[in-house]
């Protein structure tokens, strides 16, 4: 059974600082996604990582995937208050006949303080 | 183009009742997945449909069922509701899981409260 672990689960940081969220998973997959969720809202797609070594950047966020280490990172650069949210990584167990199934990490609740 | 539409947005039901939730995927998308989100269990996979066929199912009791229609719209049904079924139910849409360049787009969710 695929397990996905995120750390830290809670992150309080000051504006302007950098930090990294880690996502480890237990079985082979080359499909990993990062989502953002604001309180009471749905999941907003941030990054789609589909191969080993994939790196994507959008604004102050950068995500990477190392399929050999079964590790993805979400790096936050010079945090701003608007980034406060819960961030989830999700690993896709896709099979041609078994279809798709996302296994989510527990989520990292990020609070950016002035 | 229009996003993923879930209805209703909010629902209050009594224990023992049944409920049907609806999801209309992005036009042209044929894969629809359902997830349950609770504070205690996090986000858990319920099932995935592709071209009207259920291809994958999570570890939920048989009270949870679903179907997909020829226009790709999907419904999920929960019978004999329990208090623990209170959750945010999310539906995700994708064009075809074999070509997943854009990942999965989630709907706004249905917040179900069982009293």
C-alpha cells in the first residue's frame, strides 16, 4: 500500500524567509502533484511533476521530484502572507487497467507572519 | 472553459438517510474521481470512473457507490448515512489518465453534514 508522508505538518514562518516542505512516498511512481487548499475551499493545482528530475517554478514556489529517492520538495522563497494555506502532495498510482488513484500526504499547514 | 461543477454545495442529512452527489467534469474530460476529506482521515480516494466504467475503488464500505453517465457526469451515492460520513466530498476531472500533462482539476466540493 502506497504511503505518502509530508513534513513538517505545521509551519509558521516570517515574511521574507525561505523554507522547504518535503513529501516522501513509499512505492515507485513518476506522477506527483502539489495542491493548495485555503480554509473551506477546494484543492487548487500548483504543480504537475511527471518525471525524475522534474523541476517547476511559479512565483515564489518551486517544486521538484526525485523518483529514485521517492521524494518531492516544495520550496518557498521569500514568503509572503498570501502564501498562507495548506499544501498537499499527492502521488498517482496509475495503471492502464486499474485507472488512477491519488494518495495524498497529510498536508502542511503554512502560516506566514508579518 | 467551465471548470468542474459539483452540486449541491452544502447538504444536511439525518442518520439513516441516503444522499446523492453530482459532479460534472470539464467538457471533454472522461475520467472522474471522488475523494472524501475529513479532519481525522485527511483526503481519501473513493472511486474513479472512465467512460462509464469504474476502474478503481478505495477502501470504503458498500454504502458508498457511484456511477458515470455517457456524458461523463458522475454521481456518488451514500446510503444509510452515519455521523462519520460528514465530510467534504471532492470530485476530480481529467481528460485521460494516460495523458496527464495537466493533472487533475478538482471541483468546489460538497460539504455533507450528517446529524
